């Protein structure tokens, strides 16, 4: 049962990340390159091809979450830690969604500043 819930969280997170990247690809279609890295003051340090930038986080998150699904199915939790698997995977999924959302908002701010 735990493995099924972990797989469901992983699938929903991956779908959410891919869909948000797909929508961002439509929004930023005119740009050949997008920011991939910023400095602490908000200036862009590195640009990368649009598809790479928008596909990086969904690919990374899906890879990590698939590993978590496999581990949830293969490795039994230690005694007393049975209830920690689902919250840990949910927390990781939330972190991936949050970082991706922040990244897309930073790109949106940069893209709108270029238009002005």
C-alpha cells in the first residue's frame, strides 16, 4: 500500500512539473535561451537552450522520485519508521514543485524585463 501511494505522489508530481514546463514553453516560445542560473542579487549568470532549461527540473525530479518509488517497494523501512516514507516523499515532491515554480517565476520576471 505504501508503494502505491509513493508511486501516486511521484506520478502526480511529474505530471505537474511537465505540464507547468509545457505551459512555460508556450509562454517563452520566442526566446531561444532562458536563464538557468542566477547570482544572489538576481542577475543572470548563465543562459541555456529553452528546452533544456524547462526540461531539467521535471527530468531531475522524475529520476529522484522513481528511485524513491523503487526503494519504497524494495527496501522495507526500519522498525518504527514505517510511517515516515510517505511524508518524506511528499516533502521531496513539494520541494521540487516549489523550486520549479520559483524558477519559472524568475524566468518570467527576466523575460518581461527584456520586453520593456
